[in-house]
C-alpha cells in the first residue's frame, strides 16, 4: 500500500501560450496545487510566468528563510491572498500590514502566552468528551464524516476560548457560511492572478457575499452586547475591547475587533480540524503507529480519561501530529509580494511579482525528505529534528508572521486525540483515497468518511 496515494498533478513547464494560460487558470480554480509547476517537488526554486507576471516558487529552506524571516520587511501578503480573504476578514491580524498588523498582534499576544493557553485545556478536553458522548450514541459501524465532526468540535473550542461560549450563535449556519466563503476563494485568487477587476462575476459570488454578511452580523451583535453590558471576561473579545497599544496609545475600533474575531474563528478552527481529520485517516491506515499512540496515552493516563495535566506528556502523540501535518499540511501554500526590488536565489524580483511558498511541495521535496510519501513519525524525534534545516518544515509558516495560534493548536490536537482515540476506532473504507484540495486550507475533496466503533 502506498502511504500517500494521491499526488497532485503538477503542470508541466511549457511556453506561456494562451492555451497553457487557460489550462493553468482552470486548474487554479479547481485545485491550485495542480497548477504548480512540477519542479516545485525537486528544485530549489521555479520561475513561472502568467500573463506577463512572474511567480517565483521558493522551495529551498535557505530561500524560505530569506523571504519569511531575514528579509520579512521586504514582503507583504500578496494580492491574490488578500483579495481572497479580505472580503470576509477585513483588515484583521491575518490580512493587515505594517503598523496596523503590529498593534493587533501585540494586543492579541497575551491570549497566546503558554500559561493562558494551558488554561484553555479543560475547555478543549470538555468539548472533546462531549463529542465522544455524541459518538457513543451512534450505532457501532456507523460512518461519520470526520472532517465535519472535527470542524464542529474545534469551532466549539474556539468560540468557548475566544468569545467565552457560543451564546446564541447558529453554529450550523456559521459553518455553512465559512464553507461558502472558502469555496469562493479559488475564483478570487484566479481572478486576481489575471488582474481582473474586483466586480468580475463568478459562480458562487452572491452566496459568498451572503455568507460574509451573516458572519459579520453575528460578531457585530456579540461586540454590541459586550459593550452594552460592560461585562469583562478572560477572553480575546474583552482583551480587544479594552486594548490600547502601549507605544501609540491607540485602541481598536469595533470594526477592527469584528475583523479579528472573524479572523480568529476562521484561522483558529478549520486548520486544527483538518490536522485532526488527516491524522485520524493516517492512523487508520497505520495500525502499528496507532497502537503506539494508544500505548502512550494509556501509560500517561493509567487508563483513566485524559486530564489537562496529562497532555504535556504525550510526546509520541505530538510527533504523530507533526508528521501528519508534514504529509497533509492544513495550510499548503502561502503567498508573498515584494515591496521593493530584491534578489532571491539569484533571481531579481520586483513588486509586480509574486513569491509562492508551496508548503505541501516543500514537505514532499525530494532533496529534503527521504521517502517523502511515507508516514513516519520518527522524523519528529528530537535528534531527527535537530539534523534538519529548520525551514524544511513549515506547517505554521515562520518569521514575524508565524501562526500566533501554534501552541494553542498543538495542545488542542493532542487533547482531542488523547480523549477520542482510546475510546473509538476510526477506519477508512478499503481503497478510499482522499484527494487533497486547496481552498486556502487543504481539505479532503471527498470529505473524510470513516467507520466508527467503540474500542471496549
Ligand atoms: C493546525 C492548526 C493551524 C495551522 C496549520 C495554522 C497555520 C497558519 C499559517 C501557515 C499561518 C501563516 C499564514 C501566512 O503567513 O500567510 C497562520 C497564521 C495565523 N494563524 Fe494559524 N494555524 C493553525 C491554528 C491556528 C489557531 C488555533 C489560531 C487561533 C486560535 C490561529 C490563528 C492564526 C492567526 C491570527 C494568524 C495570522 C498571524 C499574523 O499574520 O500575524 N491559527 N496560521
């Protein structure tokens, strides 16, 4: 059995004629990973041209370091990404630049200090147990969509920890709206790549607009309620409403707060849900590794339900999660645009060009990983990590714009796996091969149908 049977079908590098351009755009809308040139899996960098604009795909860890870390000030988030995300997320921490970004990052930082994040563990475990209770009511042998269930679970956790609970939020509608919005991003990015005006129609545009409106109304109502009652909680919402930047004395207005709540809900639940979804799938295909995870959990908990204090000791489980995010990185690509002329890998790039960091391809790169398709958590043993270039592995990106929720996500994934895996066996149907599809995040195109049985 192949470990990672699906391989995206990268575009052969050819001369940039009209037919080729149309082919690339079609692939971009369908699944942007299929529009990457084949060299991204073998070369240090690849140059590609579309309608007169250059895209530099950067794969060598040294060059990734230059773009994301050493010369980070010379890059902004690129137009295709901004155009895909800004309609829903406005100018929040994920999409803003310069001073606006710096203030928001400083304001949010206290919520993500290790001590605060550890304090979220009981909420994470509580939500995972509730999911376990729902699963135990299913007939043994039922099929669940693990992707949908993980999405619901991580959504509950993000609203509990960032907004102190879901209150009157219609969770099903939020999820639906998030999906409609993400579906539109393929078109938005492709239209941006050909510099089409923002009013250009595309399938699903109105559905996406309705979704943005609903999501924004939901968080705006929540902000108004907090302002009206003056209630203080230990959550991101209270922090943002009270915040003033120590250097500038500036606060965040309600629009900034709304942009950020939407950003944290979007960035903070779907990514972790996907990491877990892919992990359940990989474990179902690797029973020996699954047994090792179960043995570790049993040794740490003594067979009792997982508690907050146990999570830090799940070292092998964390290795498994890390390796799963190598094979299937939830964020499979990030995009940057230079704000000045500079050289990367000997290539001169200008503000007209885009730099793509194809994380999925870097994680499967022939020069960086032995047998890249093989699922092998030993790659994340401490010695193996030390022996590797730090920027060969980028699930959370790197540099000043590294994921602010990294510690949160790793703890959450271990808490959920440690709670659910000992109680349930999840298995994929023989022959089922999920197709990774890029929609800002990397989802299984067919969903993730898994058969579920209690272990005892
Ligand atoms: C496995 C789960 C996660 C993965 C793989 C992931 C991945 C990433 C990546 C790759 C970026 C950088 C994007 C770019 O530079 O273009 C990012 C940024 C970000 N992530 Fe995460 N993330 C995860 C979980 C979370 C969680 C749980 C939260 C919040 C609770 C969060 C909040 C954010 C925010 C706010 C940013 C923007 C940071 C900035 O620009 O300063 N993420 N994430």
